[in-house]
């Protein structure tokens, strides 16, 4: 009997062994033949699976006999399912080739680089906000792009007025004057016209927002020391499309926007219109506006003419008219007295034209010309003082590009004119200027191999007041394996001085003397970035991506607005420098319908004068950006946000408080329309809770630096319609 039992057990073990098989494979990129590290292989309808090693090799065990389906997947590649009959006749590892999935890959073409390459293949590091991410951020504040940028790692918007909300943008801690803001590659928001730009750009007609951090002067000239932001407008791409957005806020704000696009055989058009308004809002009950009263009208039509298969012409017109009044609540409500009399009025009129012409000479070569002419009229008025003027600027560029499999060239020249004329209401010295800059540039991108690309650029600018500048730049792209990418770049930059800086904006330009061109040189910089990006598939439903950027920028002999003995302010250029160094780290984890984003910024910005070093004011050395989103595509979107700002040094020598901002965003989507409801800053974090934001009498307040929100908890919600 015992022998019979042992025989049965032996047969059972033999049967089990015969029913368990192994599978070996090498997973490779179908185009390059390179091994895919971290590709996921799983036996369908089981938990049997494994990831490929550094050689792209995978080994599965315990596979039952019979017909089995094995699934091969990798981030950015098409999923492949294959049927096998086990036991296999082949004992050697088989090769499995995966093809790029152009729907899931980040196939974004970046306009700011003038390249036909996608974002993944450009040696220059570019961050792009587009698609659903742009849509989500646009819901939070549909009236302007301030929040859209402020929630990005390494970018901080700085409020320059306590009562009128005026703001500028800082990249990697540097002042806003060192960041260039473009619209479709055209510098429409520089100088005087940049003071309210973040508050006057409505996001509904934007296709994507591109951010390049660090010196970006080869293609774009002076002003891009800290980096640049390029706002790319939507273009017509098919049958008629019509969309509307209606938004209201608990602070009595209203946003109404409409966008139309259509492309026919020879013609296309886009039309964007927007009305935005706000009521005076004082959540701290201190009698001063945290949100001013304002009304703004925007109208941007654009015409596209497709002359033939090779030639395209586009013509556009942008217009913005706004009245904005902040200050004492009683003054704005029409019941002012000697105590309640402070106000700050901003009246702006902005008109600009755009012209673009593209001619495809061959399959790879293209000639392009673009031009813009801008008129900006603004007045800033406070009690007993008014500053006003007109800025007229133009930009023209002609370039020729040739894009081939391994080489890409672009050469061109441009002309930039910028004139400001101040309205004179008293005997004070005007701050007029008339600048002309002529530039010539060349850039080459070379794929030395499948793993290495090099981008080199050289620019020569001549400025009528500040002389000539030679600006070399180089970027290197390394792809050691398909899910690891590294970029290294460096270059020179410069900034032409004007009076229109954050410090002067805080003073409403009162008692600010003009820049003395004979005693002042242009600010010059050198900067470098090192970026490393790793992504992998942790399971069939889970992906992981981490990106880190090390940055350094040094500005030699920066120009400082300095008080002098007679109560006026003078731009001086002492011997010394400002440098910013730090790290940005972004982590993205997705699982099924969940997405987790975590971003950390460390920015150490120091001023070095007279052998002393001090921290640059209004820079949060440590920042955290945390976003958790649950999303069912085209059905539902829920997001929880948490942003941390470390203490900031202020201009008066004191230190601000650290703080958190929490928000909740929701959107329910149906075919053709959606409803959204957002709870912004629901912890009601406000600087007015930390202490007084001004000193002196209410009729003539002296405001402290604004480093934290002052509008507090605000709910907004609305309706989006797409026809």
C-alpha cells in the first residue's frame, strides 16, 4: 500500500512539473533595436509577470500547459499580445519588438525652438503645459494665466501691488525683468507693456504654454536670462468648432469667453472674445481691496490663408482694454472722505498686429517671416500722482530652416524697435527711451548617433545704446537607454536696461529717475542646466516618472533701484553679481485613474556686493507642489492640490511666514459640455492673518512686500460648452 501511495505521488509531481513551463524573451525597440529596460511582461488573466532587466531580458516561470496569451507593454509603446502553445518547441529567448505609440507618447512640437522635432528629441529642455493639464489649470482661474504659471515647479508669480493685484513672473528666483514672455514667438509683453500682462492674458484660446528655463538668447535675443514663456495660440484644424466658458466666483468675479475656429480648403480663421470683471473684495475687513474692481474686454481675430500646399499666410489682431481700480473700499464705492481716500487706478489699452508667412521650399527646407507691431497705452494713478505713457514696439524676423534626419539648421535675422514716451504732468524728469536692436543668429541640431544629439547656437546683437553682444549656446541630449534621458546646456545672455522693473512697479514709478545710458551697461549673464529624466512601467496600470534639474545662473553687475538723498530713486550698477543655484525635482506616479504629481524647488538666490552676500528678497528657498487627481477620461475629474512656500526675506529686512495653500478642483464632463467647481485656498491662507500689510495712515499707506495670498478662500465654478 505504501509503495502504491509513493507511486501516485511521484506521478502527481511529474504531472505538475510537466504542466509548469518557462518563457524567455528579449524586448527591444522596433526602430533602433535597443533593449527596453523595465518593459512589463505578464501572462494574461494571471498574476504571473516580470519586468525586463538592463539588457531587455525577461524570464517567466510557472506557465501552465496549453494555449496562453502573453502581454508585452512599455511606456510610450504600443501594447502587444501574443498567443503561445506551451510547452514551447523553442528553448532559446525570442525577440519581441515594440513600436512607438504616437498617441500615448508626448508627441508635442515646441514652437519656441523653431524645430520640427518633438519635445522628446530636442536637446534644449522644454516644459510644456498642454491638453488636459492646460484645461485643468484654466478652470482654476479662467480670467488670466497667473495661477497657471504659479503652480509649475520653479516658477513663482510675484504680486507687485497690494490693492490692484499687479503681478510679475519669476523663474528660478530671478526678478521678472529677466523672463521673456512671448505670444506665438513674438515679444508682445516687454517693458511697460509687461506690468499687467499676467492679468490680461486669458487662457481659453491657448493651445499650449512652453517654458524654457535658463539662457535662451540664440533665437530670442536679450531678456531671456532666467528663461522664457511662449504662449501658443490655437490654430484652425478642421470643421467649425465653437466653445464658450462662463465662470463666476464667490468674490463677485465674472469671466465670459468664446472661441471659434474653422479651416476650409484655402482659408481658416480663429476668433477669441472675452469679458472679465471683478468687484472690490476685502476678505480681511481692513477697508482695502485684496481684489480690485475691474472690467476687461479682449478681442483677438486671426485669418489663415493656405495659398497652396507650400505657402501659408496668417494675419492677426490682438486687443485688450481694461479699467482697474483698487484701494480704499469706501473710495471705490463712492463714499470717500479725508481718511478713506486712497486709490490706485490702472487704465490700459493694448493693440497689436501679427503677420506670419511660411514657404516650404523643399520637403525639408522652409522660409519663414513674421512681424508684429504693438501699441500700449497705460496710466497709473494714485492720490496726488499720475504716471502714464505710450509704448510702440515692432518685431520682424526672417529665417530659413532645413530639417533632415540627422541635421537641422536654422539661420535668420531680426529687427526689434521699442519706444516709450511718457506723458508729462509736472516738472519731473521723463523716463523716455528709444531702443533699436538688430540681430543675426544660427542654430544647428546634430544627431551624432541614436543616443546623442548636440545643439549649438550663436547670436550677434547690436543695440543702439548699449553696444554689441555675442551670445554662444550649447545643449547636449543623451539617451543611454529608452527610459533614461539626460540634457546639459549652457549659454550667455543679456538684458537691456529700462525703468520697468518690479521694484519701480511697486512705487507706481513715482520719483523714479530714468536710466542713465552713459553710466550704465547692459546686464550680462552666464547660465547652465543639467537635467535627468527617468520613466518606467511599474505594472500594467502603473507608471513612474522622475525628473531633476540642476541650475545655475550668474548675472554680472546687475542694475539696482536705489533710494538717494532727495527722496528719489536711481538705477545704479555697483560692482558685484547675483547668482541663483538650486534644483527642481518632479515626480509623477499614475495608477489606473489616479495621477500623483510632486514637485520640489530649491532656489538659493544670493546678492554679492562689497564682499558681502545676502539673500535676494521675495524668494521662497523651498517650495513644494503636490497634486493628486482622479480622472475618468471625458467623464470626471477631481483634484486635490497642496502648495508649500518657505519663509521669504523681505525688502525691509524682516522675514515672512511660511505657509500652505490647499485647493480642490472638480469637473463633470458630458458630451458637448461640462460643469466645474473649484475651492481655491480653502484653508483661507492670507498675509493679512500674519500681520499688517501697510504702515502709516489709511489715506497714504506705505505697503509692505506682498509674499503670500491676500484674497484668501475663493470658490469659483462655471460651465464650458463645446459645439
